[in-house]
């Protein structure tokens, strides 16, 4: 589940437990109490595309997909595949901006509170035959408590299948920040 973390031991390992690294980050609701425990990996970094649980959302890329869908995504593709956050850090609903944020235990003061900014954007795809609007939504919130920086990633979807070659540019401007 975490190929780069610490504290992993194969179930049938004959290597001595003494001297083996323990996980650096623990779930406070599931603290390691004995060496045989196999707690779920914890952390704040991004999870690779090949790490569980992400691959189960990718869909099937088999011969049928190659013949009928390629280069499009499989019909069973689930957009949760794109989410690289630890499952415990995934918000149950999309943020809109303006939500209060509380971060505990990650700063020297122990507590960081603020409100997410809520900028508004105008985005449009310019095709040879005219412009089409694109709606952006807040997709990712990165809080770097070491640098005391906040990064927001906004994403938008726009169907360009069969007209991608006619796309000239995509324009974006922030029209309001609240």
C-alpha cells in the first residue's frame, strides 16, 4: 500500500524485528502497540498512480478497449483515479472557497486557522469557429506548513473530442478575488 514508507514488514519475514524502522506517522486512532500490527499507511504526501487505492479506479485497458475506445478512457474509468491525496485527506464534497480551515499539530504553534480564498475566473476555449466558456472548480488545496504557503489548483473540463485540432488557445483571467 505504500512502497516507499517505513515500517513495512512482509507477513512471513524471518528478519529480526529489532532494529526495523517503525512508521514515522501514525493514525492517532490506530497507534502501533506491537510489532505484528499492520496499520494503514499514513502521511501527507501524494500517493503514486500505482499505489493502492488508485489503480482500482483506472478502468480496464484490454483488447476490447484497444479496438473500441482507444485513445479515450475506458468506460469504467472513475475520476477518483486522479486523486493523489491520502483517503483520509479527501474532502467529502468539493470546496468552493470561503470555507474555514483548521490544521492541528503541523506548526510550531500547534494550530493554524484561516479561510480558503474564493477567486472567480473567466475561462474560454478559442476554436477557429469561436469561443466556448469553461467553468473552473477548486480541485486541490495544498497547505505547506513549513513554508506557510497555500496553493489552490482549479480545474475545468471541456469536451474537445473531434475538434482538438481546431483549438487555438485557452484564455483565463481572475475577475474577482474574495
